[in-house]
C-alpha cells in the first residue's frame, strides 16, 4: 500500500488524503498554499497551468508561526530561579 506521499516537489508529507489523477497526492499544507496562489491568480483559465507549476516548485520552509517566534524570542529561563 502506498504511503500517500505529497507529490509536490520537495514536500515530504505523507498520509495525504487529497488525490488528483493528474497531480497525485497533496498534503493539507500544500493544498492551502495552492489555494491562496490560485485565489490571487484571478482567471480560472490559469488554474491548471499554475497548479502544474506549483507542484514542480520546490516547497519553501514554512514561515515560522507567531508561537514559534515568541517562544524563541522570549526564552523561558532557568526553571529553578523562580521566575515569572
Ligand atoms: Zn505537500
């Protein structure tokens, strides 16, 4: 049985549930990213070409979340100093 690996170039996500006969599996991350891309594209006639390009575009490192940023910026110090 397949691991249902995301078919987007450079994406290592597996167990994807969305599947296209042409493009293969896509994970929810890439799906969301593609959705935002197509929303900006405007014309419906571009969707298919943009989708093909998208699947061949290397996935970028996901932008850090607010939570990740804050946790890194405001490090929790030494536990035994009784900080607040
Ligand atoms: Zn993916």
